[in-house]
C-alpha cells in the first residue's frame, strides 16, 4: 500500500499493530458471514430465483414475477409471513413513515421505548410540528427512555397496564446519540414482556444498520414487523434505492396500501429494471456487511489508540455496522470526515463541510464518496455539529478499500496534531 498511500510513519505503525491484534476478532466476523451467506443462499434456492426474475415492468407493474420472488426471498431470510420490498421506498425513514401511517389510525397511541427516534422521524411523528405528521391526523405519541443502555422494563410494564398502546416502536441502532445499539437478547426480553402484558400491541423494529450483523433478525424473537433500507446492509452496495418491510401478512397489506393505494397494495409497483440489482445486492450482503464490520473494528482500534472515546470497543459485541468516535471538538470531527472523503472511491477530491440538511436540527458534516447517494453500506462518516462532536462511521463495501479510507482519516488527525505542535 505504501506505493499509493503517503502516510505518516506513526499511522503505519498503528496499522501494523492493528493487524496482529484484530486477527482473532475478524475470524469471528467471518463465522457470521459464513452463516448468513448460507441463510441467504437457502432463501434463493427455496424460492427458485431464476434469470426470468431479472425482467422488468413499467407503469402499474402488474404480474411482476421478479418482484414477487424477491419478496418471498426476504420473507424467507427474516422467517416472516410476508414482505414488501420496493424501489418506491425512498429511504429507510420513508419505509418507517409508511409503516406507521399504514397501521396507525386517529386516536391510536404510538409508544417509542428506545427513547426519542432518529431525527428524520421527528416531523413524521409530530415531535417537531408539521401539518402532515401523524400528530396532525390525531395519532398520539409518547416515549420511554432507555435506562443504563437497556429498556426500562418496569416503566414499560406500568405504562402498558395503564394505557392502550396500538404500536410500540423500537429503534435498534443509536441514531445521532451515544447510547448502545440494542441487541437481539434485549429485544427478545422486552418483546416477551410486551406480549405478556398487552398481547394485541404491535411491535415494530427499526432495523436499519443491523441486518446480517448477527445470525438472527428481530422477527425471529417476536417482532411483528421489521423495517429497513436497501441502501444500507441488505442492498449490498448494488441496490440503487428502496426499502423493505417484513412481518405479519395483515400488517404488510396495510403498509402496501399506504405506499400504493387501498385495494391494490402489493399488486402494483413497477420494478423498472431493478430486480437484478436487488437480488444481487442481497446475494453479496453477508460478505459486504462483514467488510463493513471489519472496517468499523479497525477504526475503533486506531482511534482508541489515539486517545478518543470509541463505541463499540474493538472486541465488543456488535449489533450494527456503526462506529462512534467522540472528538470533543469540531475541528477533529471535520478533519476525520475529510480523511474519509479523501479515501472514498467517488469525489475523493471534494472537501466535506457542515451544512443545513432537511430533517436535521443541527448542521451536519457528511463524508460520503459513494456510488449511490446517501448509501450507508459504502464507507461514510457523518455527524451533527454539536457537542460532544461525535463522528458516526459506517460501511465499507470491501474491507481492503474501507481500511484505506480509515487509514487516510487517521493520518489526517495525526498530521493536524503535528501542525499544532
């Protein structure tokens, strides 16, 4: 790599140390990749994926064989009754919004038990006023914060006994916060409690960034409906857009009618030539997620060595692909993002700067030199310009390319330190 990277000697020494220290951790990642590859391949075999599935529809999208097979494949991977996998979902947030609008009705109560949801849902719910929000349609909302990085089981049980809750939302990944990602053991424990106290309450999981990180998914521990994006883990870097919703058939029908129109639901929706990319992306997804995990683990090791607070630690269990680095100042945060951008395959010559973005209350700096705009499974790093100035790094289509971006970002920090001295 030294033929192509002009790095400080300190950066090379840190990388050499990381290679030796991380080998056994990477081996465990490879075991998960192996398991999930077999799971995805079994879903392809079971549902008879064929070349004819790559055909395209336009207009209404009636009788799209590939679309229907894709949704059966997703249902098999997640072990659910049904699935909705569509390019008409613009993002994971859009899929979450349509799920909430599809299931909830005026007077229903929505409860988040993982604290305040991600920024882009604030106007969807009505936390931030918007005349198109759930709140404006008479949907009620409340939330229960996490307690010591776990659910507040006592508060949840009490609330369910005193209120009729239609739907509980759980956001597994941390969003722009410093809390830990919620693992499946905690999900199972709280879902068991919810179903015991209030069997009719629907449990919806925001699974963005978490797919295929473990060997099982939330739908296998009792979640009624699971939602995510195709430009994150499951798209494998090939799906150009889209989202998925998997779960019980009755809820999938409601969501499909919210996305399309009542009476037609899943029967319409042209694929416009995307079927091959969606299937091939899922085919690569286990390996790509493994690469993203290794890239995050490397960043965790190197930034911890440089004295920053990282989460998770290099050897900690991971439930999503996100690594947080707390810089405590805007300059280091921006420098790191600049380094990630310079090591990206697209727009490496561009310098990211903090800007106002739709759906966010603070300016955000985003390093994202990606083949697909906004893709979080490709190497990227972003963070709001607010204390304590945390970078959220995720992705890496291949570990060999992801580590180049991380090394350049680390090198940027080391160079800036020397300039100050």
